[in-house]
C-alpha cells in the first residue's frame, strides 16, 4: 500500500509543483526530494532497505527516459556544433576539480592519490538532473546543449580517469594507447550501434508499423534493448540511446535538409526519390507528434519519481557533522572549478560569460559517481569514508543545483531573455 501512496504523491505533488513553478520558478524536483526525505528517513513510512536494492534499475530507466526527451527536443545540427565546447568544458572541469578538491582532501589527511580520486569524482554533473532541470529554464539552446552533452561525456571521462588512478594505486602499468582505447572505444562503439539501431527502427516504423498509437511504447522497448546490448559489449549505453533519440527526433529535419539541397552530395542521391522522402517526412511527423505527447507525461512521472527516490534512500545514520562539512566544502570547490572552467571556455565564445554562474551551479552528482566510489573497495583498496561522502554529495549537490536554477529563474531571467 505504501508503494501506491508513493505513486500517488509523485503525481499529485509533481502536478502542484509544476503549477507553482509558473509563479515561483521553484522546480517541482525540490518538493519531490523533500517528500522523499519525509516518507523515508524522517518519518519511516517506507522501508529504505527495500528501495536501495533497486537503485541501478531506477537510475537506468530514468536515464533512458530523460535521454529520449533530450534527443526528441535537441537539434542534431546544433548539438554537433556544440560538441567541441562540451568536450572542452568537461575536460577543463575534470582538471580543475581534480586539483582543487584533491588538494583540499590532501589537507584533510587523505593519501595524495586517494585525494585526487575524490577530486575526479567531484567533476561534471549528472545527466538525469541536468536533463530534468534545463528544458524549462530561461537559457539559450546552446547552453542547454553544452550542459546536457557535458553530463553524458563526463560519465566517460570520470570512469576512465578513476580507473587510471586505481591502476596507479595498485602499481600496475598502463600505457597511453590503453588510455586512448578506454576513452574512444566505448564512445565509437555506442555511436555506431546507435546509428545502426536508429536505421533499423526508422525502417520498422516506416515500412511495417501502422498503429501510431503504440509507437512510444515500442520505441521505449527498443531503447532499453539498445542500452543493455551496448553496455553488455563494453560500450556507453547512454550515448547510444542519445544517438538513436537524436536520429529519431531529427529525421524530418534531416530529410528537409536533404530535400532543400543544403547537402549537395546527398541531394544528388535523392534525385528521383523526392516524393517518397516527402511521404516519409509526413509519416514521421505524425508518429513523432504521438511519441512526444506520450513522452511529456511519462518523462514527468519518471523524473519526479527519481527525485522522490533520491530522498527515500538517503541514510542519515551514515552522516555526521564532519562528513556533511566536508561534503559542503567539496560542493563549494566544485562550484569554483566549474565557474573557472566556464570563464576559460568563454575566452573562445564571450557570450558564454553571462552564464558562467549557472554553468558553475550544475554540480549535481549521480549514479556514475556512486558507482565509481565503490570501485576502490572492489579492487581491494580501502579509502575511508569515500562512499559515505559521495552519497551525501549526491543529495546535497542535487539540492544545490536545484537552488541555483531557482536563483537563475527568479533573478537572472531578464538578462537571460535579453541575450537569447
């Protein structure tokens, strides 16, 4: 019965929060975390142990849904144009965070490599929070795309850097070629398989599928399958899902580009096929309309459930004043790292300077950081309190990102609208 209560609260509080957002600019995610804290660790209406075991499943489902939402809303050509900035921003943040947070943890008495690993865990942001908060904020599309792409790329850089540090701690040799392979391999594999799945699914929808009313459910099933397959063979499932979502959501735009003659070589190939391509575009516009309408409702429920879940699984018994203080100091250093990184990035694109504060505030950590925090003990390396600190960071950094988004909407919106 308690589980049904949670579902009802997610929908009801989420709806009220969505209405309040129009007037207060406070995202409903803040209310959802507070509800989760209330029914979980505060009043004990829910057995936390039952929910903790489902963390990987909840995170994966939420990740797939928010990536589909991003892919359906992002312009693929604009995304490709901002990819370089996203990669640059991700790497700079990683370097600054590793240095600043690492130095702080060293002063706190940690071993140097352990401290650097904590700095690496503090870099970047999590896709679920970024993709949940950004769409309704008064930001230029370019800023949203940079931050969403950074959140995805960060999973790769974070995991790779952490594995390298763990190898060094274990005194095992590693080569530059191995490092390059571990970075490029999963990405290339995900892109290739994502494109293949996209091509196959587009053909299924175009040639075989006529009942558009279930297109969304079938697409979700394909995305879950794609994510699992890519992860199973060593690729990055998140990137593969985003690639398929971008291809699906941008197919009419891509065809319009081809038919408009903006890509000469491709338009030459399309000579004689124009009527068929126009028919494909019209058919897919109808399917995408139905998918997007379903996605609005499902993404609303899943993303809000994730924030409630985050509050439920938080365990106050594993926290004390010192750990909370360390976590707050790390969040402050994360903000400084991201702000400095945004200002460096703005040297090549001055208009980004106006949004340095907001880009700095997207400090939310997530499942990848939690997973990486468990790797040292799995490798026989004991780093005292790293897991507890990261778990506190996940909750507090998410709250910090939400608060920054509130400040931005309430105080900086006029300036943002002027620039955009």
